[in-house]
C-alpha cells in the first residue's frame, strides 16, 4: 500500500481528497501546516500532494525544498489556487513532478496520482505478487489481505519471499536454515518447522506442503 502525504489547508477539500485516495487503496496522512509537514518528511511517504499556500508561514515551496533535500526521487504534485505560470515554473524548478490548479476535479487529481505512482514505482509494482487473497510486495516487504495488513516478522517475511519466489520448489530444512538464518546458524533444524508453523497461522491460505522427512514447498 502506497503512503501519500496530503498537505492542504482547506479542511473540507483535504478530507474529500483523502476519501477518494483511500477508495483507490492509498494510505493518507494529512497536514494543514507546512512546519508539521516538514517535521514528518522522514516518515517514508511515497508521494506528496502539496498546496503552495498553507495555514502557517511555511509555504509549499519551503516544504518542497526540504522534501527534495531528504529524498530527491519522491514524487510531488503541487496544487494552487493561483493560476500563474511563475508558480508552475518555480514548482518545476524546485523539483515538483506535476502541477494542478484549483478548482480541480478530484477524479483528475486521482488520475494524476495513479499515473505518477505507476511511472515512478514501475519496477516496484513488478515485484508485487498476488496469491489467493494476499497481496505481497517484495520490495516494501509487506502483506495485505484485502485492506488489512498482516504483520510478519523479518524472518517470517524472508521465508515467505523464498517460498513464493520459487513456487513448487522443495526446500530441505537445512536449506531454509541457511537461506533465512545464514550459514553460521548452529541451532536446531526444528527452528524451520516453527517458522513454517507461524507463517501458516498468519497466512492460512498459503498452500505450504510438507514433504515428510525432508522439508517444505509452496504450491
């Protein structure tokens, strides 16, 4: 699930945009003040929707500069009630990826968001696997069933990644120990059994077959 930061001082408009974005499957965080947005730049947002005029004395331009200083690759859509070419030029020069003038259609904004996400994160989208009801993002290392995230530990996700990336391949317990824990692991091979049990419990629709006396495979 992609995370979007919406920085907009018009509360009603912000809530409307948030509603539409969430219907598209995005996770949305809202701010009305530029200073609050700057304080949360390191929160791992995948896209910013940023108004130029905000509720405090920090402008959208100031926020954009800080965003690009922190991560020059994260996409930003500028919005503004001022239909001036100079605003668009400044925004583009500072690193914004798109610009939309108010009043705008919420559907148009959603379309631009979807297109920008697809373009910027094309490679990441290719690493999303759908298995039964599960949506597995191998890059972001998260798993969702419908809109509910399944919380996996690092080891559980590592095991899932191995099995789902090599569907049908049989792994011995020793192979799984080496791949998940590393070759320096000296514990019992029953650790692999325990990890399989935990993964089955959290993701019961995974068809993990036990190959008796040897190991496991996902089919």
